[in-house]
């Protein structure tokens, strides 16, 4: 947890070798989100150190439901362990509050 990226062994670099070559990967879409009118569920992990646990505070959609989860970016994941239960609760709440 306290390691720097330079301290870690280089593993699978396939994603970064492709993704970072796509121009939109690093584009800031925050201004464009102001024009989106659909309901948006934005769930984030309060232990997500890849983007930062406070990243959600920079994001704004006019019709947004924010849901904090006790997760990291990938581990623990919203898709494994207790994550699916938290994710299901977030989805039910979103559907109820947005009239879906």
C-alpha cells in the first residue's frame, strides 16, 4: 500500500500500451458532463487510490446520484466478494430515486 509505482515489478503492460495511445483516454470530459440530461449513477470507492477517493467531488452531472462504496478501484471490487451486494443496493436506490 505504501509502495510507489516505480517500486513495483512491471507486469501486464498490454492495456497501457494501447489505452494511453488513444487520444480520448486522457481527455477531461468534466465540462461535457454538464450537458448530459440522463440519470447517472456515479458510484465510487472510498479506498480507490488509483483515481483518489475524493475524485467524485470533481464530477457533476445535472441528474446524478452519488453512491459511496467501501471499495478500492479493483480490490476489493464491486464485482466480487461483498461488492455485488453493495452494487445491487446502489442500483436499487438509483432506480427508485430516478423513477426507473
